[in-house]
C-alpha cells in the first residue's frame, strides 16, 4: 500500500512564493542569472496579504484548468505555470510569449521559455528557467533521481544553446519578422541538491550554491540507521510538493520505522523523496534510494 502520499497536497501559493524566491542552485557558470533584487521584488509583491487573498483563488483555478487540459504533467511544466501566473499578475511585467518556437526551413531551431516586458525599464527580456533536483554522485557529478538528467549537461545546454539561440542568423530573422526585439536575457534555476547522507562536510565546487545543499540521499537501511532514534514524523512527497517546505503539522505522518517498513513492502525500485517534520515545521528532506541506485548512477555518468 502506498502510504501517506495521497494525504500530502501541494500548497499552491507557497509553491508560487518558493518558485519566485528560491535561490539558484549554482553560481557563475557563464550564465546571466536573474539578480537577487528582482527575485526579492517579485516575492515581496506576492507575499502581501491582500495580493494573496485576491489572487490565490485565481491561481488555483488556473492550475486546475491546465491540469484538465493535460498540460502540466511534468514538474518542470508546473514550475513554468507558476512563473507564467506571476508574469501575468505582477504590475511590473507583461507576458509577451511563452514557449515561443523558432522554426526555419521546416525545422525547429529551439524554443524560448518566456519573452516578457519589464515595465519599469521598458526592456524586453528573454528568460530561460528550470527547476532541478540533483543527487551528488562520485563527488563532482550531480544527477537527477531518475538518472536522465545531469547538472553539468543542463548548464552547458543553457549556456551554449538555449540562450545563444536568439543570435543565430535564422533566429534573428524570425524574431525581426515577429517584431520581437530582445534587450537582455536571464537564466533561472532554483531547486535542491542532495548529498550522500553524512558527507555534508565535504568541500563543494565553487560554482555550487551551498545554500541549496542542505539535503541528503541514502539507501533505505542507512536512512533507518541514521534517523531511527530521532522523534520525527515522516511523509512521502509527491513531485508537486518538492518545491515549498512543509511548515505546518500533517496528520498521517509516520515514524521512521513505519516508513521504512512500508518502503520495504513495496520493493523500492526508484528514489522516493521524503521529509521529516517536528511539531512545527519541516526539519529534514532527502531521497531514499534503492540499494543499487548508486551503481546505476555511476554507469549513467
């Protein structure tokens, strides 16, 4: 039986605020990261009580409608939907295009995540955004829990293809034909980085944001050994609850032993994201992985 997963629902407004305000998981890397001040301004606006009261019901309807259209299945699309809502409802922005395809001679050159106008400056901006969750492997590599994604490859694609796309001659012609004149570009990649349990004292590469690394991964036995004596309550987190932290108690949470027993019963085949709560808030988050996950990750690098 799948334990408390069905009881853990995403907090839509908290996810919106997290999407807008969470720091990027890396620094530098030759990318034009959105300035912290711009993130702070967006977060401050949607954090106002009167704005939340007015817009939270609209966000709920918007996301439900997208679900009904089948357009928000992946977490990355859900994350983009949160940003689209922010652009459409913040007075400093005008959403001009989303997922704008650039096609020439019968082929697709690429797609621009967002083209927006920043009203205070009058600038038209191209944004490339992603939300990423990576587990550290062999010290220097960060791979997705499903082993289909890797941080260094994603950064290279953003740096070498997604952002330079608008400067390709064919793309320049397409944008001119559409009367789109892009003044500047921004990259954005919040998320979480999970280190092997107990190895959080090891030095990090200078490009890695240490503030994104307060999380762990471990095989089931190691998880149970590490946490079994702590008076914590555990929940499984479905993907849409991977964003904002859980800052309120949740009925139906399990002890470490109960969670471990359930995961053994279901024959763990892929990583499971879990969070620990005390009586007030989330205090730990990590991935419990199958026993052979690390070997599979090494082969996937």
